[in-house]
C-alpha cells in the first residue's frame, strides 16, 4: 500500500511536470578520465556555464545533462588536483552531443596512482557529496594504507577506533557507541556476526577488496534512518571504474616482534571489460597474522583504612593467530542507452585462534598489610587462592552479501532498484575455554607482595612456601566446554526509488519517492558444559616456559595439552548438570525485525545551490523469543519459553543544504531526525534466576533511541590538491538506553526477584563538537621537497548523558540518574600524516591520537567506572615503483609500542583494571601490476 501510493504520487507529478519540458531541447553527455586514459574519474564537477547547471560524474566517469535548449554553451570540468578543462559545444534542437574530457598532465598517471591520487579522489568526492561526509579511496592499483577497514577509517575526522588485541576493530563516530552506526557493502546493510550487538567489527573485512569507504554524517530521506553516529558505506570495485583492464597480485609477509613469527599476506585483484558494455571484477585476499599480547588485570578494588588494594590480580599471556580471507566478485552491464545493471557478492571469513594462559591471585580471604604502593598478603589463619588456567578457543566469523540492482535513466525520469541478501555468523564449536587448575593456601606460610610503583605494571613476588610453584598442588577446578556458540544474523531487502527532473531556466527540481522493505532475523544458540575430575592436576599438562615478558608465570599448562588430555580422556570426566543446563539456556534467543519504509523528497539544484528536503517513514515489527532459566535451592533447573510481539513507527524529516559561495568554497547545513533500535542483548526476552532469586532480565519493551541532529560545515578547496575543512555537529538524544540495578524485591515481566539487573530507556543525552581538517600537497616547495604531502584532522567532542544510578529499589519507583560522559567518547582526537612521493618513491608516516574515555559504567558508583587511557600510535609505509609493473612495499605498524591501559579512580588514583603490550608488526613484499 505504501509503495503503490508513493509510485502513484511520483507518477502524477511527473506527468504534470512533463508539460513544462522545453519543446526544443537536446542532451549533452560524456565521460571524464585521467590524461593517461587509465581511470574513469568519479565526482568530477561538470558545469554548463551559461545555464548555471551543475552535475558530477558517476563512478564510471559519465555525466549527462537533459533538456538543454538549443544553443552554444561552455562546458567546464574540474577535479581536485587538476587544472579545469573547458570546451564549447553546439546543442541542436533535438539529439545528443557527446563531449569527453581528459584531466591531468598528459602522458602521466598523476591523478590515479599514489598518495596524491587517493587524496585528490577523496577530496573530490567530499566536495561533490550531497551532505556532510568524509571519504577514503584506494588508488588505481588497489592500494589502501592499512590492514583492515577499521584501521583505514581512523584516518578520518571524528573517527575513534576501539582496539582489540592491539588491532582496530569497532568504529566510534564523533564519540558515539559503535552500535549507533550503520554499515553497508555495495548498498547492502551488514548484519552483525556477534550474538548480542548491532555493531559490525570491521576487522572482518580486508581493505584489499575495497574501492572506497564513505562516512556519511548527515542523512537524506532516501537513506536508512537507523544511525545516529554515521552511515559507513563500503564500495567494492566496478568494471567501469577503469578504462583499461587491470590485474594486481601482492605477495608479502608479516612479522610480530613479540611473537617472533613470520606469516603470509597475499592478494589478487582483477578488472576487465569483456565488451564495451559488460565487465567483471573480482579479488581475493589472504592475511595470516600471528602475534602475542602480554597482559595484567586486576579487579575487586578495595579502599579500607586509607589503603587501596585489589582482591584479584591476574597475569596473562595471549598467543593469537588471526586468519582473514576476503573475496569479491562483481558483474556490471549496460543495457541499451538507459540502463545499467550489476550483480555483486562479497564473502569474508575471519578465523581467530586464541590461546590464553593466566596466573590468578585470589586475595579476598587473605590478610592484608603494607601500603597502597606495596600491599602484602599472607595466609596466617586466612586463605590465598591461586589459579592457573588455559583457554583454547577457535572462533569463526563470516560475512556474506549478495545484491542485484541497477538504475535506469529515461531522460527526465530515472529509477534505482535492488534486491539483496546478507548473512553474518559467528561460530565456536568444541573449544575448551578454559581448563582451570586451582590451589588454596591456608596457614602454609605463603606470602604475596605487589610493587605498584608503576601503577599500570605491578610486579609480584612470592615468599614462604615453595608449594606455590609445584604443579601437582594445582588440582582441576573445572573444564568449560563450548559445545556450540552459534550466532546468525540474516537480512533480505528490496528497494525501489523513482525520480523525475523538472528543468527550469533557474535550475533543476527533482521530485523523488521510494520504498524499502527489510526482513531480518537474528538468533543465538549456545550449549555450554562444565566438567570435573578428581585425579587431574596441572602436572599432567605442563607446557613449555611462560611467554609473558612482564612476569614469570611458571608453571603453566601448555597451549594445547589440556585440550588433548580432555578429548583423549573424555569418558573419565563428570558433567556438572545444573551449571551446564543454566549456561546452555540463558543466552538463547530469536529476534525477528521487519522494517517497512517509504519516503518522499524534493531536490532543487543550481550551479551553486543544492537543497534536499523531505520525510521518511519507518515501521518496525518485532517478534521476540527467549527463555526464563531458573534454578532452585535443590539445583533443579527450569526453562520456560518467553514470547513477545510489538510494533512501532517513526516519521523522520530531514533537510540538507549545499551552497557554493565560490567555486572552491562550499558551505553545508543539515538537520534531520534519526533512530537506533535497541541492541539484541538488551531487547531479547531472556531471564536468568539463580538459587538466591537474583535475576538478569532483558527488556523487550525498550524503545529505540532517537536523535535530532544538526550539522554545519565549510570547505575550502585549494588548486594544488588541498583543502581546509571545518564542521560543527550537535545531537540531542532521547530514550538513551541504560542499565538498571534493582536491589530490592520486585516483579518484572511476571518474574519475582530479590535483586535484578535489566535495561531501561533513560533520559536525554547531548553531543556536540567540531572537526577541522587540513590537506595539502606542497608542490610549491623547492627541489626534491615538492613531493611532500601533509594531512591533519582534529575533532573535539563533548558528549554527556544521564544514566540510572546503581542503587535503585522497586521497578515501579522513579529511578535517579547521574550525569556521565557517554561511553567510548574521546574528547580530543587527531590524525597527522607526513607523506612524500617522487620518482617512484612513496613514503608515509602516520600518527593517530585519541584521549582516554569512559569505557564501562559500574553499578557500584563512579569510583568504580572503567576508563581507558589516551593512546598515540605511529605507523610508517614505504613503497618503491621499481618498474612499471613491480612495486616493493614495507609497512611498520605500532612503531612506538602503543600500550592499552584501563583503570578506575578509586581513592583518587588510577588503579589498573587492564594493561596490555603488543609491540610492533612489520609487513613487506612485492606488488605486481599488469
């Protein structure tokens, strides 16, 4: 019904407006490429000077002006980093005039290869964009500067990348939680592989298969409205991106200093036109990275009699093998004069084999002495617990997308359409995660002391009882077997957009409408089993010496020995039934989310003014299925299904204005309303009740978080491949979702509890800030220095909101709130790049900085909230074009050994919660281009 109404409206307007079409009018079309005729140039601005009409080239370099009155006109094409080119054309009363352009220095590849090419392409696309956005592109031979999409994105203004094991993983835009972003590949929304969130970990996708990444920070009515941070749009290559065929092979390797291991880094890409109107592109990338992380963690911090100490301290080593395989295949076709069709598929697999070994001090029942800087513990009439364990976990994430679509241009009437499928999954089967060996020391003379002179790297010492180092003393506590952890997220979608252009003497007005349907289902199924055995000690599975460089953790189990022992002697282990039943049921859920959307917009464009305004409507239908898992005092487990259905809708207006005060000075203003639906972890009707009647409860009645957004920017583009940009942003959020702790008896969704944790819609949150960017090729410098490039961007963000305070009573009571800086918000971030390219040599030194930020809220109060420290990382890239077909490359990642540090502020000092070191990684090899 919604689709038919929109199409009827658009058709009626188009029919009426057809009467205004000039009776004697022609068409001007053409293509724009670089002077070497290698690349089709996207986002070239093409203007008809006398008519004040403007357009920009598509990714295949084409442009078209419809309804051009008979006459002689000047057509100008301009592109960042190249001199404008103009021609005079004579347009007949009827018919088509073709005028092709070649930009850049004749006989060179100055516009398409290297850092200058990538900068010129990105700035041109930013200048041509309808709204506020930033762009990253690779050059014509497929070079991106970083090892995955997340790490590439951190070069842009307003981007903060959250690391995992020293690698960029989740992307936060302008200080907002990564769950508030939307991510798509070739127009297909990527579902999240992980079981409880909406955010997509972009380290799954290799940068080798990507043509461009655009971060759209303001929305227009034809875009999905479920983003408050930004819409991250990834495009793979098209056969029409280039004028000539291309084949690229990369053969290289990677070395991590801490792990001391070499691994492979391989890729191949191709693009070919089988005919003038049909082409195929594809690529495959394989990257195996083995690395090590040294880690110290502490928890259960106490402040007693002026002394600060932790009741649990852990020393860990991680040995990780991450293997990425990404592939893409696409077909592009032109059908007749008016239609282009495409079929594109992306497949990405991320295998993560992680071994983690720990030495854990449990000091909650020990005697405490010493000082905050040097706390001591002993077991005189007390207990010191020690654990030594190993995790052997293999996890596989996959992302698959497939889309068939096209666009048709019948003069003043145009249409875009697509159908798509996407599926993401995360699978873990048979991981022994972990095997725990434990010992209790009571009245044994054992003493443990810590030196906190370096707060982030405490050193321990053990005295008085050598049994602490005897592996036979450590008996099996439990084996946790992940029989199955299976998260799947699948979405089918279809959309149709129809627009009609009305050409007047003063500009072009477009009326456009469309509809989209998305059908999504996310499920999680887990089976966890716990096992015990009496005659099994650490001595049975000892491994080689410890690898942690921060402390001596011996004795420890070997990496695979505990798994091998468990599998070989499985029949001798006893299943712990209650714990297994609870953990196997309490995380399972299935959520169906169907979204029907429609929009109507008007677009007015002259040579210096663009206004896009309209409204989008989205209706959401949910079917939510979960379980109540309860255990009584006799350890009997009861599992009861829970089912909810709900629906809601939103009207979402927006307006975007782009004004060119001069050819090189662009001003923008945008206002729009958007939303983000609750995380699946928060929304799924899952209830876990333990034997003390304490509950963890999901909330299927949560409302989406909505936001009113304002963006304003000014952009000055310099003639010699440079720009100065500045932007202001403001966001007012309603129904921000926060965790709620209930510390007195109550009832929620028919469940009685003594204490409970759940989620509620809180009060408002507010974000504002500004961005600054400077990009310049310094070709005015004398001599060899004219190959220097500089890039710099800085973002300031102030993000605050109200969360429910920790000590809340009855669910029906009005909660109290405290104001916080929103999680993942870095107040100051900057990126700086010093580059150089000349005579085949290409050098790039890049530094990335972010402030520390609030990472997690703790229900015990602000002194226990988790913060992360500031981070600065330095990377270096060198490439040398030895011949036309051979390039040698070298990359040095994390030169300065940037460390991760998380802490709380109990007692007015930074108390360690987590500290990690990764050291540097080097990559090198050869790239062959044909």
